[in-house]
C-alpha cells in the first residue's frame, strides 16, 4: 500500500492498526477476526498494545514516523522508527520449513524512505532455533528483493565468521548445555551475495558494543547489511540494548 495522510496517521498493515501522530498517548486499533471477518475497534494505551521493549524504543528515539507489523505468532513483531517519511510500506511473510508452527512464520518489513535518492529498508527477525529455517526464510525475501539502494537489518540469529576457533568451541559447549543448535554461518554467508556487513567497516568501539550486547550467548546476531551501491552510506550505527531481552534495536543514520 501507499501511506496516505502521513501528517495525521500511521498505518500498521498486518495488525490493521492506525495510530495518531502522537502515538505515545493513545492508539486506535482495528483488529480483524479472520474467521467471522468482523472488526472490533478499541482505544488502547500503548503499554497495552505493544511490549515494553517497543515502548522503550518509542520513548527513546521520539521519531515522527512509525511502522509496526506482527506475525501469526503474537509473541513476534517488527518495528521501524524513522525521522523521514515513508513513501511506501509493505510486509513479506517468511515461512519456514515447518509451515504448521507459528514460531517458524516470521515477517519482513519493507519500506521506502524519502531521501534525495529513495532508500529501501528491510527489517526482519529470522527463526531463533534452526539455521535451516533461517535459510528458507531468507531465500524467500531475497527472491523479491532488488539489491539496489537497499538496507537489510535486524535479528538474523546467525553468526558472522569473525570468531576464533577457541571462541567457537566455547560457544558450542555452552549451546550444547542449553540444547541449542551449534554455531552456524550459512544465513550471513547468503546475505554476502550482494550485500556487505556494515559493522566490519565501523570503528572498533562500535564493533565491540555490537558483539557484547547483541545476544544472551555472547555472539553477534543483529546486523545491518547494505547493498554494494551504498558502500559508505551508513554514517552511524549501533545496537540499542534493551532491558531483560536480547531483542534489541538496530540504529543507523544514512548520508542525506
């Protein structure tokens, strides 16, 4: 869809949710019942509509434009906050191999940001248990994505190949105790066909912060990938650590 009347409203497609400009005060939700095709309209405070992490980000960044989308699993959703208006916004459902499991159904947000040369930003959160599921989800996204003037960011739950052999062994030992899949790198490798990991070209302090704070397991899973024609366009980036969670915010600033 194309956003209309952005001076007054923001639209959240998969939740059928409209929010007034001052969305921190109140939200107007339109919730659709898929079976009866009936809609209920409710006024809710943000703390009743969104998780504490999302509210924390909204209050921290105070941006005028906001795009939230949920998935079939009520525990998961994505949020894009922007200082620039959206020219368009949509979502792409990413369905893993286990099509009956709502945990394997994720959501990628795709927005076009209003710049001198419009930039496409994709925000996602890939499967948290299986690299095979992540590969299936990511391939679905890449099939519809034109890697030009594009940023792909979010929680990939996959590892970059920037750890020592000793670190990998330690990670795997800890993961085995927690019954978590051993370290895999396939999803990030797939992204490097047409995109580059912007963190690798950042100051050491930025790299260290992203590695330290990005997951419960001492590894980096949050990324900002840029298409090759945007090399150097990211002028600032960081991972915004949120309380009591490894679902963090990814922050980036682009050249105007």
